[in-house]
């Protein structure tokens, strides 16, 4: 499945994140844990930012200046309506170049839609755009090996992939970053998240 198709699929299901029963605490405790690893409070980037703004609200509350990027045009449209003073980019993270360096980067429940061969270059790009001492948090499919599959549980068929835990740890190490935290936060579901820090110079 091409990235453009992912964007079109998410255009159809924005209501899943805007309906009243959506759990707005999803991922917040994990982000608070990640933020605690740094005292930097500059620019922040939300990769696959979606439209409901819960992570933007947290970042603003903690003193960051957030911006977002998402491949879904409708998600970006709704995000801009909610936060007209913030920058939101409608783009494919695989070929989008971040416009600046960041103290904090989050990719919560988004990178797992990347083509399998794009995980490494995208992660390297994100780590490159961290300031020294900056933090990146991202979630992933928590398998011990690389895998990819299609799933239609949200409605439209959507692609998922993971390079597996050893693959993630290899990329983190080769990028000169440090894995500060790794957790299966919804066990026995295989939902995994990493907190990664770029060392201070």
C-alpha cells in the first residue's frame, strides 16, 4: 500500500478521533514520561499529528512550541482549524524534510504505517533533526522480527509494518542515540513505545 493510500484512508475516518467517547488520555502518560528526560522546551514536532490535538495541548502546557505533519489532508485541515496559530504540514514523512531542529519529536501510532523499508531512513531523519539532549518518543508493533500486514478493523484497509525490536535498537544505536525507555504499555497487546535521546555534545 502506497503512503498516499494511507492518507486517503485516514481522510475517511477522522471521526474516530473527534467523537466524544475517544480516550483523550491515550499516550499522554507516556509522553509525560518522555518529557521528563529533558529540560529543553523549544520546538517540538508531532509526526502523524492527526486532528484532535491532545498531544499539542500537552506540549503547549509543558512549554514547547509544537508543529505537526500528517499525510491526511483532512486531518491537517481539522488540526489547522483547532490551532490556527500553529504550523501544520500536509506531507509524506518519507520524503518531507523537517524545516528546523527540535527539542522533542513524537511519532505516536503513526510510523507503523510506513513501508517496511522506510522505517530506518525515517527514523534516521527524525534523530538527525533532534537537538543535542532532545527526545524522540515513538510507538511501534512490538515483534521480535520484521513483519507487515493489512488490517481493516477501523473501516478502510490500512497497511502496518515493523522492523522488529532488534531492528529498532540497531537504528537507534547506529544513529548515535540512546534508548532511555522501552515498554509494552498495553500488554498483552503488542503495542510498544521507545523513548530515545540524542546525547548532549
